[in-house]
C-alpha cells in the first residue's frame, strides 16, 4: 500500500480556472505558499468551453454583420462564412484544449499545481486523488479557497441522457455544424449560441419558456435581439415548454407542451447553471454537497473562518470577470488576515466585493450586442430606489450612423432622482460592448449627474449617446 503524502501550505486553492488562478496570484504576491488543485485543464471553463471559444466563434459572425452595413463593403461579404476557418479560429483560442501555457504561468508565480480530484476531508485539509489513483493530503495554515465554478444544469426530462444533448460545452467545442439545431433557453448562452450556429449554416429553432430573451436585462434588449435572430433566419418561439426529448435514428425529436414535434440533428439545453460542489467533500465540514456557498463580502464562507468560496460557487455573479474581481478581493483578504493587517471591509474597501451588489457589468455578444451594468429599472424600483429611466434611440447619434447604415439600437440610464447618481445603464446595438466600461465607472464610482456633464464624449463616436442621455434627463 502506498503511503499517503502530506504537504503543508499557507493557502490551498481548489480549482484552477480564472478565479482560482487569480486567488493564487494574489496570495503568492503576498508571499504566502500556495497550492492549486485541478482535475481538468488549468484555465478552466472560461478558457476552453465558455468565454474564449464562444467569443472566438462569434467574432467572425459579428464582423460580417457589421461589414454588411458599410457602404462599399457590403457587396464583398454576402457569401457564407467559411465554417472550417471559424472553427479553426476557435481551436486556436482554446490552445487546442491544451493547458501548457497556463501551467507555465502558474509555475512562473511560484504556485504548486496538484493534478487530480480534490476533496475537503476536514478543516483546512484537502485530499487529492491523482490520475494514477494515488492520494496526497494538502493542509492549509490559513485558508482553503473553493473555486470549482459551475456546470450546465439539465432539466429532469426522462431519457434525456440517452439523447446526448448539447450543453454549453458541446455548443462551443463542436467540430461540425449541425444542419438543424434546437436551442432550449432564453439567456446568454442560448442567444449567443443561436447567433453562432445560425450564421454558420444551421437552421436554428430557439424555444423559450418565458416571455422573451435575456429576462435579467431591460425588456428592449431581448426584443431587439429576437428580431435580429428572426431576420437572420432563426425560428424564435416564446412561451414554449418542452415536455419530452428523444433521439430516433439519429434525429432529435422535441415534443412541446402543445404536442408539436420539432426535429433536429442536435439539441442544446441552455437552462441554467449548478454549482460544482457535489463531490468536493462539503459534508466533512458540515455543509451540504451540491449547494451554493454563501459568503460575506470578503468571500469567506458563513460559519467557517478559514474557508472561502470565490466565483460561481457563491452564486453572487456568475461571470468570469466578476469572479476574477472576487478573487482579487479574496486573495487580498486572505493575505491581510494571515499577516495581521487591518481588514478594510467597509463598502468599496480593498477587502470587500462591493461591486457584486451594485455594479456588475455584462456584455452579450449577439448581433446586436447587449451590454448592461447595475440595476435595471424594474430591479431599482424593487430595491426601493426612487428612479427615473431615460431612453435614447442610438440611431440619433452621429457616431452610430457612421458605424453602420440603418443602425438600430437603444440606450437607457436609470437615474436615482434623490442622490442624482446612476443606478444602471443598458446599451443595445452594434459595437456597444466597448461602451459599457464607461457606464461601469459611472455606476461604481457613483458619479453625480452634474459631474457627468463635464465628461465630454468625443465627436463623432457612439459614446456621444452619453450627452444625449444627459440632455434627455435634463429636459424631461
């Protein structure tokens, strides 16, 4: 019997996705010895099955759509996309699903990588089962950070496993273009993947249980994207439930609540996320396997002064950039507590993930793009703020007209009429993803409307929408 090896560290990080990498980066920068445990690829979901491959697939789609709106260019881009070249572009940005580069980065910061499945086996203790079945025990003097992320949540339809449905992983890594694709869901994954595969040649049928797309954004965002998907040839249906799915002689058959049978070559379920905490040993420390992990603003798990949950697992904001922000906060908080420094835990302090509550930005890379930060009008009103929404048609901005013939888009800012600050901003239209950081600064910085008048947008850019929004607020 092989003797179990034991290693002691200041910090043990469970999961080597972007979140785990950033926790390790901050703790190593503070001089704390750090171990990182990973059962799959270093770089995690974002690098290989989410952010990077999806945006690599979407970029040619959006570039072609933009080019078709430019005089003198549109006639040159009327043909189909070269699907093999687009998929090869995707493969390049996933490093062909090899993690050598990211392993090298971990090594460069002085973190120790332990490959294998890590499970908590008691306070401050992680047991790693390696690929060869051998076990290694890692102990943490100061903290264990759970950064295991989330996985696609599939509905409990009978026989679904036999159908071999796509989840977000298969949708971003498929090496072939299905002739027909059913997409179930109305959120970010559903809308982005419907955009990709329709453009690459699939006939997409998008089935949405709710009233519209992107239900967590302002309603007009989902409406404009639904219109664009329909114009591109997709069949978009709302208020539709799927009661059963089978695969018959290779063909997927989805039966709706009305009894309609819809056939396709593949079916993608983009119906939410679940925490990857079902097999990490939570029961050994009195927590429920498979649960989201509640944390304070320093990302420390409730009731456990040594345990941190960072990124998707805490269910605060399931976005890579927000998880990395949390990781920077958590790493700094771990270091401060380890060295006895004063914890700056007040809102917007160095050890408080305050933006999770009020200033979370997101871009949906569809055509048109949708970008938002902070609260929607409905969310602000529900939170008890006295607010007013100010809307502007983006096509009225000179920069938008120059960007594309027939530009269609909309902007909204939600203004707190008591404090005269912005509670939220939403843009929908071609190219608006690059506008959202200015809005994020305004919301996170709680910049007064009176000061925003002095932030002069360059002419003629789409950013001039800021002036139009402020004028509309003043004149209302």
